[in-house]
C-alpha cells in the first residue's frame, strides 16, 4: 500500500501511476480487486480523480493488459518460424503466469487492444516469413486459439473417489469396469500417480500443432486438400 508521504496529489497524478497501481492490486487481489475505487484508495485520491486520466474501468483494464503483455520478450531474429512462434507464445505464458488476472482481462475485452493485436500480428508475421500461405496462417491461428496467449481451456473432469476405503475400492472397481481405457492410461503411463506437468503438457500440444503445420506447408497443403492427406506419408 502507498504511504501518505508517497501518495500523489491530484495535480501530479498520471495515467502510468494509475495503471501501475491497478496492476499491483490485480496481482494481489485479482482483477475485481482493481476497481476504480480500490485503485483510488491505493493512490490516496478520490475515484473522480482517476477519470481525468482514464475514461472508465474498461479503459483501465485495456491499459493494464497492454502494460503486462509488454513483459513478454520478443524472440531472437534469424530463427525459423516455429522457434520464433513457440518463443513468443511461451513468453506470453510466462506473463500470464506472473499476472493470473490476465486471462480474465483478455477474455473480457470487447475489442482487441493494441498490444494484443501486436502479438497476433507478430505471430502471423513469423508464419509468413516461414513461407506459410495466408490460408494456412489463418487455420493455424484458429488451431492455436487461446494457446497463442499461453493458456488453454482443457478440462478433464473425473469423479472424486469416496474417502471410506471400502466405498473407495468399490467405486474405483466400478469406474474401471465402465471406463477401462481411462484406468489403463492413468495406471500404466510413465507418470502414473503423478500430477500433470502443466508446462510440459502445454508445450507438447503446442509443438504438435506447429510441427503439423510445417508438415502441411512442406506438402503444399491448400484448403481443398484434406488435412489427413497433407500429413500422410
């Protein structure tokens, strides 16, 4: 929290101070915690003082989003398109991990902000530099979906086993009889019994997409060609 001696006066308040305070609050309390009132209290001013610098809360969230995304480092020049695209996406994933509220912010924006458009444009530029057609770039962006920001909506809900040992054993046996392949995967994979490594699972899926796209590109894929034909030997 700001101390009384460090609080800006209304005349010295600026947009950067407001955005920085809002990001700090959102990091601590979530996006809802960075309300106009909360930010004003953090800065020791009235909420009305903020409106001289930001139009409304949505305008503030736009700036918060763009400021946080500036932390995503650009890839080194001269790399192939897969390496650059992968690097940009993993850099975005790092930014989203540092600011968990970013996901809610980006999904709630009515319009793309300048920095989000810049990220998307850079991804497409990498693909075009790699020789991909506009059609393949279009499909690749759809395939990436939220992965371009470093997160996914993957959900694999499974029922929780009862605490009672007898009930638990009976429930697991019934589940195994009905869904044997799920049990086979869960008990015989090399990481059986371990929690999933979210980063490893994310990069695995990302690499599958990017390598598959490169293979389609090498095969001269077009929209009129089934994807299965483009990937087959």
